[in-house]
């Protein structure tokens, strides 16, 4: 099983959106039995809460399921249990790399690293910007690139 973890700050906006979008893509590609998807936050403010209303609205608009999703904080064991840990921005990427230290066994990088010819490196936080449409577009493009990379890496 290939394990993918999406990470943002609070795990209510960007990373649950990426989790739901990527899970939907994995399912449509017929790979749900090969790829497990989760999300978490580096902060602990929203543990146990559902995705932000803006995230829920945009996922509903695109008919993407988010049933049962609840925020959680990244755990130390995540850095060894996940093959791909995908941060939404540089700040969370740095936090993840510090947490991983020498225990890192998988890939840790940013989602938009998987978008060719992108001038944007970080997915902006819609909790502050309010622009969930822009985030959905960036997340969708990043998830497409990530899925292609995983398929190539694992000959799927």
C-alpha cells in the first residue's frame, strides 16, 4: 500500500481539500486498493473539527466526498508510516522536515512541486484569503501531477 499524507497548518482548509480531491482521483483511476490517503495539520487548534465551510462548499460543488473527515495533528510516526508527505507551503514543509529529522523514510515535499511550469510554490491559505476557488484549482493541478508521479514511481 502506498500511503499519502497531505499537510497544512490547521487541517481544516487546504489539506482536507487535497485529501478529498486526491482520494477521488485515486478512486477514478481504479487505484483505491493501492493508494491510501490522509491529511493532518502541523498545529493542534482544530483537532476533531470537520473541514472548513469553504472547503466543504467547494467539494460539494464538484461532487467530491468528504464524509467523516476530521482534523488531526501530524504525529511523529507519520513521518515513517507515509511514503509521501505533501505540504501545502514552505512553512509546513520546514516543520515536517524538522519533525522527521533522520527518521524520514519517504518523500517530503510541496504539492505544487508536482505542477510543471508553475510560478506559484505555495498553496495560499484560504482561511486568511477566503479564496477557496483558487485553492481548489491549485490543489487539483497538484494532485494530478502527484498521482502521475506516483503511478510512474510505482509502475501503476
